[in-house]
C-alpha cells in the first residue's frame, strides 16, 4: 500500500513514508509529522537557534552603538565637582537663560545643539534644556557648552568675570540663589510644560564691574 504525501503529492510506499518525509521534507514538517518521524524538530531548533543568535548579535550591536554614540558624554574629561551618572538614564527638561553684559546666549546656535549625551539642546527648542543622565549640575551643563561657572565666577569665550574683580555673577533657579557646582537640575518630561516653566528655570546673569 502507498501513502499520498501531503507535501509533494507523490505516492510513497507505507514502509518508506517516514524516510521520505525525513529526507525530502525535513524543513517543511508540521509538529505532528516531526514527532511522527522522530526528528524532534532538529531542523526547527537549528533555525530557532540561528534566529535567537542573530537577534542577540543585533541587540549587542545596538547597545554598544547607543553607548558609544549617545552616552559618550565626555564626563571623564569633565572638571565639574559633581559628575553625572551616564548609566542612570532620565529624560527631563527645563529652561535656562545665560546673559553676560549685553549678550544673551542663543542656545539654538549649532555649536550648542546635542553637544553632550547627558545634557544638551535640540534645534527649535529655544532655551529648553534636555537632561538624559542623573546628577547633571549647572556647572557640568555649562561646561558642555564651553563655559565655566561657580558661585562667583563665570567664563565664556575666553573672558572671565569674577566678583573679586568687581563683577556681579548671579546664578538662580526659580528665582533663588544656588551654588551651580552643587545644584542638580530637576526637570519634567514634557517639553511644553518645561517651556511654561514647570522644570528648573535657570538664570545666569553676569555684569562687568565699573
């Protein structure tokens, strides 16, 4: 007697049917036929293992790429008193204004856009800051922008202002004086809410002495 093969349509002797399935249709077998011929899904297992291995490689490459490109915040080269934790990811926003004498810094300039992984600005967000790591201080934030600030000094574009020289340096958050080397930025998730002042609103105002 013969059996009609459901995969190829051939008529195969009953005694040879299981061998036919193993040799000719090993990669096509249903779960029932796999158990019937005793393959224990070897082909499927190999395919699944290959898929899992491929997915694992893709995941590793993605994580490494993300770490190298995005989390390479430059903190190792930072001189800030408090360093951000690049392994503790957040996504918070607030506002910042920096003004020295008659100059107001425009953070929409290309040199300020996405300059650091832990703290940066995006084009079109005006003065909205983005923090992606925990423990980002005002000092660290400004350092990523090429500026240095302490409670009584401010340096920008090679020019240093110091209260001991008669200059006035004011660093406030929501209108209250803070130490920029210690104050950790606190923001909100919504950019729109940050634009309305929901997160930390930082104001640095520097005036040269007479």
